[in-house]
C-alpha cells in the first residue's frame, strides 16, 4: 500500500510539473527582454506553488509545491517534461519550431468523478509551431499529434495571441495572452466522450463528440525581476470549456482557474 501511494503521488507531481512548464511557455517573451544576448545558452531552475483542477472539467482542485528546470542552447531547448524543441527558422517577423513533447494522459484515479472510465496512456507528441512577431504582439499556432497512437490517439491545434510590456521601469513585466484549442474527434472522445463500456462501468450516459473547439483561455503572467539572477513569476490562467465539450457528462465545471507562483534562478 505504501509503494502504491508513493507511485501515485509521484505521478500526480509529474502531471503538475508538466502543467507548470507548459503554462510558463511565455517565458520565451521574458527571455527576449531580460537575457544578455551575448550568451548562447540559458539555464533556469526554480520552485513553484501551483493550484489547478484535477482534470479539465473537474470541480476539485489540487495544490502542490514542485521544482522545475529549463535549458536552452542556441536553437535547442529542453526540459524533462515538455521535451526537445528546435528552432529552424527565425527572422524579424517569423519563427518556426519543431519538437517532441510528452503527453501524460489521464488516470481515472486522479478524481472520483473519473471512476469507471478508461485510462488514457502517456505518449509522445511531435509538435510544429509557427509564430508571427511584431513590435506589440505575436500570433502563434502549434499542432501536436499522438505519434505512437497509444494515448489520446488524436491531434489538436492551439492558436494564441499575446503581448508583453513593462509596467514599472524595466523590472516588472506583464504578459497577457488569449488562445483557443481545436481538436479532432478522436482526441475529444478519449478525454470527454463516454463509450458503451465506460457507460456500463461508470454510470454516465453514452456521449460522443465530433471535431471542434475544445476551449478558450485567457492567461496573464506577471514577472518581477529581483536582480540579474532571481525573479518572481505569477501566472493566472482562466480556461473555458465550450460547446459539445462543456456538455460532456464528466465536465462538472466548465470554467477552470489555475494559479502558479514561482521563484526563478537564472544561471
């Protein structure tokens, strides 16, 4: 029992680690503002406190303190969860990235409301990102799919509009963004659908989804630069599940809030 509990806690921490790394992707904007451009590498480590729903659509939340690490060298970036990303084109207005990341899936043990549903296994996701940059804003789209067809077995496209600006001298920055996620029916049915077997084991009504928009999100990141090495980051994410996704039997709350507070150290 002790070993099972330990493994479960480690997996939960890993999932939260993945969410925090993903949510702080706007650190790319911060780096363009704060890094010494003479350096061709960057290493960030830190400690964060995160509060987030147990799963998308859950009415229950979990809070944890977790570490993180992010490393960049020239056009290559890496962290243990998001994986590897390579920038193969970058000029004044356009940026193109290709990478491979980890999708942790979903375990029914994450929340009592998932009891009787199928487990969604972890998988690797190749990702292609295109971004248009201007002086005052950026627009990006990232396409990801299940390469092994062993997890969610589908694909999704996330498109974001973001900006970034200082509010107090050059020590405090605000980075707002809005985004929406489009997913195919395979992805949506694995996460929000109920098949015949799941209906029998869980008691939920059979529910099927087609391709469509999964969510609309608003994200605000505040960064306070303490000195050349340390900074504080506060992140507020509001996500609204919409349409057929919001009507899923396992969605008990269609508007979720995630908060993250981190202390960062830059080598």
